C-alpha cells in the first residue's frame, strides 16, 4: 500500500498531462507530444529517474501514446474524404525510414542534448503560435522531383527523435505547396501514425537491457505512462474540438504559445544552468 501511495502523484501527473494533451489536440489541431514530453520529463525527474534515460523514456512513451490517438484521428478525417491519398502513398516510405533512424539517433544522444533540442523545438512552435501569419505558397502542387523526399524523411526523423507527431511540420509543408488548410490538416493527421509506429518499435528494441529504466517499461517505453495517458488524451480530444468552436482561436494560440514559451525556457534554464 505504501509503494502504491508513492506512485499516486506520478499517476495523477500522467493523467493530467493526457487530459491537457488531448484538449490541446482538439483545440488547436496539434499532436499531444509537444505537451506530453516535457511534462513526463519533469515528473520523471521529480521521482528520481536517472537523468541519462528519462528524456528517452518521455520521448518513446509520447510516440507510443500518439499511435491510438492518431489512428482515431485518421479514421475521422478519412471518413470526410479530405485526406490526400497521393501524398500519403508518395511520402510513407521516407517517413517510415526517417522515423526509425530518428529514434535510433535519439537513443545514442545524451539526455541533456535531447532536452536542449526539444526545448528549442518547443520555442520554435511557441513563436509560430504567438506570431501567426499567412504564408505564401511556394507553388501549387507538390513536385515529383526525388529531392522532395527529403521533406518527409526530415519530418519523420526529427519528429521521432523528439516524440511528436509531425502535425506542425506536416501542415506547414503541405500548405506551402498549395494544399487547402483542411486538406493539409487531414493528411498530416496520418503522419502521426506513420512516425509513431516505427519510432515506438525502435525505442522498445533499443532500450532493452538498458540500465536505470523504471519498472513497467518495455525498452524505453513506459507501459504505465501509456496505459494512463493514452486513454485520457483519447477521451479529452473530442471535448477540446467542441470547445474550439466556442472560443476565439487567436486567444487560444496566444495562450498556448505563452505556455510553450514558459516550458521551453524552463527546460533550457534547468538544463544549461
């Protein structure tokens, strides 16, 4: 009983992070990884998990959580016929390869390096939320040139390395090539599953027999975190989408941008000073 009571605060934090991540996904159309990763890293640090592995656990667990929520989102968007199947077929191999290599690269990096990279990424997303502007199209339609495959490869590798679904980058790239925003969001929603599945499997395999992992892990993936956060996020997302229609989107983006700015600043300060 005493052992269970020691973990109750961690369970509460995980549950809350899942609810917040799901709400934000519904409100702003972004993946929950940008929220789940820092909260998990903070909570694991609070409970004394080894610094060498806790960021790896946070990233790997975030990817595992993205799988069910992303698949649910895919089903909803696909039923509306707004997914660009041609883009999915063309970009899937590069995303898969990039995601597998991204998780491998993350497993080789020091925890502090991962924290720093993630903090800068969160800072970039915060700026994007705070200073939203209409970007001009590079061109209408995605060219068939082989060099374009560098985009999904980079998106897969960076997203897998950071434990995010790729929605922010995916929507940004697709709209630059002239896809309407609703079609871009629907198509990018599939990127999450394409990134999370190979990324999660890689983190599970790469984390086997690694020292310092807490109980209940399969490799770097915390099955406790997955079991608590994923259902909460899944259930909260529809509520967030419902609330989004009743609130001012500019104020929502401002609030979320300030939140991410605070999180990224705290991560950098705690890691570098």
